[in-house]
C-alpha cells in the first residue's frame, strides 16, 4: 500500500466515509434486484395456497366432491392430471394434513372466469377413519383451507409412457383417473385411457355418473364388481384375464387404490410379464394395520413407548403407540411436523432417528439410500418398536 503521509491518508478516508454515507442515505430499503427464477418457481410451486370451498356435492353414497377456488390474492398453481394436493387440517386439538388426488382437470384450474380444482373424499370406516370422515361430515361452502399443491409423480409422461394406458383403480383411487379422463375430453392430454374400476358393490362406485358423461372416444370406463353375483358387466377382481382383455400390445398401467389391491394387482401384472417400466403405482396411504405388513416382527404385542422429541434445545417426551406411525404420535401430542404424502414417498417428514428400534413398511420406504444408512426415517411410514429419540425441525 502506498503511504501519502498521515494527514493525506486521514483526509482521504474521511472523503470515502462521507461518500459512502451519502450512498447509503440515497438507497431504498426495497430489494431492487428481482430474482425471476424464484418468482417463476413460487408461481409453479407456492409454499401454500389459500382456498375456499364453493360447492359440495355427493358423487356416490359414500363420497363427496368439494370444489375449491383460490381466495382473494392467491392464484391456483398449474398441475398435471394425477397429481395430489395436501390439505392442512385442525381437528380438535390435532393439527394434521391429508393428501387427496385432484379429481378435476388441470384445464379447469387455468381457464375460465372462476378457475377451480376439486377433491373427492370418501367417508372412511367409522372405527378406523379420522380426517376424511371429518371432512366428509363437516366441510361446507365458504370454509377456507390452506392447501399445498401440486405434488406427486403419478401423471402421464409421453416420453416415458405408452400411448395406451390402462388404469387399474380401487375405491377412492378412481380420483386421479377422472382428472385424466376430463383432461383428455378437453383435448389437452394426448393418450388413450381405459379405466378398469374394481368395487365390491355397485353402491361403492365413485364418480360413476360423471365418468359415464365423458364425451371422448379415447376414454373407456369399465366397472369390475366382485361382490354381486347377478351384476351384468365384468365380475370378480382386477385379475390378469380382465387386464389382458382390455390391454393393447404396448400399454402402460397406472395403479391407484388401497394397499391390498396394490399387492394383488402387482402380482397379476407380474404374471402377465409386464415390464416394471410400464407400471406406475400410487399408494393411498400407509398400511392401516402395520402388524400384517411384510417383515413386521412376529408376535410383537401392541405397546405404548416413550418418544423423546428434540427440536433445537427443546426436549419433549410423549407417548407413541406401536400401532401408529411416529407422525401420528407427534400430531396427537400437538407437535407440528412437515408432511405431504403420508405414504413415505415425498420425504417432507424426514426425521433423524437418534435412538431406538423402529419398523419401516417396505412399500412406504421412499428414503434415499444415504438416509437409510445414516439413521433417517420418514415419520409417516415408521412405527416404534421401542422407546425412541428423534430430532425434528423447529416449525
Ligand atoms: C397421494 C394420495 C392421494 C389420495 N387421494 C385420495 C382421494 O382422492 N380421496 C380419498 O378419499 N382419499 C385419498 N387418499 C387417502 C386419504 O389421504 C386418507 O388417507 C384416507 O382417506 C383415509 O383417511 P382417514 O383420515 O379417514 O384415515 P387415515 O388417514 O388412515 O387416518 C386414520 C388414522 O388417524 C390417526 N388418528 C386417529 N385419531 C387421531 C387423532 N385424534 N389425532 C391424530 N391422529 C389420529 C390414527 O392413527 C388412525 O389410524 C389419498 C392418499 C394419497 C397418499
Ligand atoms: S409425508 Fe411424505 S414421506 Fe412422510
């Protein structure tokens, strides 16, 4: 550094300081640099969208469809037919979330005077259901929700999937296929869709009237009924014979429904030698009865454990039932944690397991290999087998 002499250097520094002060005073507290990439990302994937229920209607004796529009100031993000939305719910003391496939066409959320999307919720069994039963019984026009969408990879991708798609649906698993069928009807999805919809009884068929009203020769809808001997159409389960009958030479299979159906259909597709790249699966939630999941320790008696939850410097000890995922234990104790899919797939509920034995259901193990190795779990698809200690983020 060049030295000009003490006085010159001090005066020079003063000049720089006053110029700097002037610059700071003339500045604006607003950030003038726009991050356009971030803006686009936020529009495509907002952290949350506030929505209002504008219509409720029954679409079967046990299922209700809710139509949502964005609340003032919010905008519905674009999504693909087959993706899902996660709703934040407060039910009594419990703060929870539930994922629902969007059952309307993406086209309807991006056009028209009142863009909307729909969710169709099936009333669960009174003894086992919780959030869906609550929604079914309580939601009315004008109610507002915080929704997170879109999520999931259960959508048609022309570069990967065959032009002919056979959808194998069970129960409320029909909802993503109705969205696809509508999008085809609007002419904005280029594929041929045959929906094979397995139900025990004709009373269980959801969205039947709406599916039959679709005007497109690219959409075919077939009910397969297992519990009515005198049913005039296809009878039995979604067996290999029925699947074969409705398949073309090159077909991609989309499977959506409860776990037992998922296992059965997977076996039938394997028996037909369908390559794995032609099978797309969406599981509707973690197993209801974990004790019957593959690999669950034999003769393990149901038990309550101590779950130590670390958040920053806070430590809480709560109760965890061996029959419920760790996520439910947190929710029952009023401890907030992130969740979206609740089936082990999305990774939002990634949690550090510091101590303890747990069971992870194989079909809900969507963890990265490194996470498996270094003791991370997805709380929504992990059940305690001993006292445990976990660390979760502070929310
Ligand atoms: C991607 C995806 C899409 C889906 N799409 C649809 C759809 O379109 N339509 C549809 O109907 N379903 C859909 N589902 C399933 C849906 O998310 C629900 O899991 C299902 O409807 C059953 O909900 P439930 O709340 O009745 O039961 P569960 O979600 O199984 O909840 C019951 C569990 O809640 C817990 N619980 C009970 N009481 C409490 C309490 N007080 N506090 C905290 N926890 C408690 C218990 O562990 C109980 O076993 C989808 C699931 C996924 C993963
Ligand atoms: S909520 Fe998606 S993995 Fe747990």
